[in-house]
């Protein structure tokens, strides 16, 4: 497995640091009580922050101020973080470990974990609607609309519902791709789209960026399947091999590891090709696409 | 127990009908799958729709088009509906019955109930951010901000977290009032505030309306406590007497039924007094304040 390029390594470091410090500043302080502590446990200090990185890197291509883009990045990351908290619940995937820490329901109880997820989702939209995120109310409302559509029944939550309904069922490749496009792809696509919204790029100008996001979304999921079957649990910071144990249909299960790896690489090449009309301002997005299949956790 | 006044009865009928038909039009169709069916089960055909009524009645005072106000009303009602779905979960209040129907987790399973709540919250913000709700992006962003703050850790979810933490603890009247002000009052206050936002009333002009909302919020909760101890389970459409069984501190438990009833009446009088500088355009809000303590379910 390869290391990220120097450019990407620097971007990954910067986004992890900046997202953590902004969550720290914007979330209710620990003194506010147990809910605040549990929300901070879920949001601060974990994850690669791919969605904020996609958002800020796209926004940077169009000259958007980083302070503004980072706030939107924290908004989308709050949605991602809440989805992990609810996903880990006993009635869902029942996981004990996330980012190398006890999951929220393990540390704070199940009822609190439900509320942490609910509170983080509200927090996401509160941040986006705040004038500090953009002085232009049209952009604020558009950011909310893009994220809400991607997070809801027509996106992430819809994908999770399909995932639950499909447990034990024999899905084919097309069905898995559709499921994953909703469950993971919708939010990754929203990250790029929100960056473009902040850059005042009209919907028709976002086609290539959306295609890029779609391809890396699917590549990301195939790489996740590969890591789940072949990865190192200590590096992953979460339980692995769970999909196979749960009898879930996966890309690797259906295609075999070798073809899955080829398919992911093909998607990455295709994603990079979609950025063809952009110059070096798109280099972080290119490096990120490559990293998605090369990462070891 | 009194019936609602003719003016209010008509308003309650109209809002129940209009909120149901707008949910029906805006939620994903039942053919979309189990998640869509479960979201519709949670949102359509139940509840008094007090929040949309407060919102549309306030908006009407300032000449806002009812079509627009109704969309915002459906947004806030989606948040209320999601909170009930999560509140009813086994790890929270563990209720089997809501609005006379099986709760979502009883009918669709626990995992689906978590996702229904998550999806309804995203839906709420999607509706508010849509240009069909207001042609003015500033109003759309402001609606999102007001609702997100009221729904999150500093409002409804914060109140629910206090409620969980307080289980079995001996709360005094001040602590219960603060808890309920977050848990129920914040969203009722947001309903009025969102109506004022749509009417382009600046924050400083909303003081009296907020005071009205705060008073009816507390009166509403005391009335709920009275109904929980003395109400008719068939009319309520949900399990009663649960607070006492769970050893929860309530207004009625602390003050006795007689003083609680007096206190609620006093709050209603005070709420109506806050509307003093408005003419008959505020009559629905006045009637609603009276109804809150007089209702039998």
C-alpha cells in the first residue's frame, strides 16, 4: 500500500487539524453536560475527514476563502459523524469500536447515542445556515439543500435502509452499486457539490465534478470492502471482517479481490479523467482519488 | 374540559388536513420502499399539528402567503415527528402506541425507526431550503437556522438528554421548568419565530411573540402532565401514567393537580397578555393558548 503524495499528506494533515479545532470551537463545551461530551467524543479526533477535504479542495479551485469552506466542511462532517454513531448502535451494526475508541453507545449508553446523532445532524444545518459560513444567503440555503438531499431518504439514509433490508439477500453487482451510491456516494458527491456551490458554479457547470465524485465514491467503497477482508484491524480502528460474518453481499465477495482491485483502479483513472479541463488547482482532488484505493486504513 | 372555539376548531381542522396533504405530496411515495412507507407512517395522519398551526397563524398575522407558511409548517412538524419516533424507541421511552397506531419500531423494526427519524430530520431542512418555501434566500437560510438551533443540543435534543440524565433524580420545579423549556418549549417557540421570520419581522420585533411562545410552552407541558395523570388513554392514543411509573418528576407530582391547573391557567393569561399590541389578527393565537389547557387529549 502506498503513502499519500506529499501534497496530499499535507492536505490530510491540515484538514484533520482544522476540522478538529473548528468542531472544538463550535460544539457545545464539555461543561454543558453529558450530551455535549458525547457529541464531542463522536466528532472530534477521528476519521480521515475525506468529506471536508473534498469540499475545501473543490472550493479552493474556485477561490473560496478557506475559513468559509472549512465551516461547510464541518457541517458535512457532522452529518457523516452522526451517521456513524447511529450505524454503530446495537439495533444497526452493533459495533464497539470506532476510530480506535469505544463507540458512543458503549461510552455513554444507547439513548444518549441516539440523541448525539440527532444533535449532530441539527448542528450540521445550524452551521451551514449561519452567516459566518457565507455572507451570501443564497449560498447558505443552497448548501443546506444539497446536504439535506444527500443525507436523507434519497441519499445516505435511503442507502442505509436498503442495506438493512438487503441483509442476507443475494444482491448482484448492480444492486450493490446502487446501494453504495446512496449510502456513501451521495455524501461524497455532496462534498464536491457544496464546494462548487460556494464557488458560485451553476448546477450545469458541476457535471464533471459530480462524475468525479461518483467514481471515487464507488472506488472508495470497493477499497473499503478490500480493507474489510484483508486489512489490519489495529490500523482501521474498528472491527473488520464483519460484512462476511453478517453474510452481506460485497464487491469483493462477488468479483474476487483481484477483479475488485482492478475495478477500483479503473474508477480512479476515470475520476481523474473527469478533471481533465482543470489545471493544477485540481491536483489535490487527483491525489485524493489515487489515495482512496491505495490507503491502508 | 372545553371544546376549542369555533375559530380554533376550524383552524385545527384546516391545518390537520393541509399538513397531511403536503406531507403526502412531499415525502417519498410508498412505492419507493420500506423507508418511505415508514416515514409516511410516522408523519401522516396523527397529532394536533400545533407547531404548524402556531407557525401559519403567526405568519398570517404578517400577511405571509399560506402556501409558503404551510411548507415551513411541514418542516417543523417533520422535526417534531422524528423526535417522537426516536423518543418511542426501546432504549428511550419504549412505547408501543402513538396517535392510536403502533409506533414505528413496532411496525417496522428498531433499525428502520432510527433511520426514519434521521430521514425526517433531513427532510425538514430540505423543505425549508427549497425555493418553493420562500423566494427570498435570506428567509430560507433564517428558517433553517431558527429550526436547527431549536431542534439541537441547545434546544429539543438538549432537553431530551437532560430528561434521560434526570431519570429517577429528584428535580425541583426550576429544574423541571428548564428541562421542559428545552424539550418542548424550544420547538413551540421556533414555530412562532419562523412565522415571524417569514413575515420579515426583525429579531427585536419578535420579543413579545417569543414570550407568548414560552408561556404557552410551559402551560402545554403542565397540561400534558395533568392529562398523563388524569386523562383518557383512548383519546390520547398513547400509553398514559408512564411518568409516574417511571418515577419521573412532574409538575403535577411536585405541585399537586389543583395548583398545577392554576399555574397553567396563569401562564395562558400571561401568554395572551403578551399579544396585547395585536388586534384580531392574533385571535387564533389567543384561542390556541386557551385550548392548550382546556384540551382533553
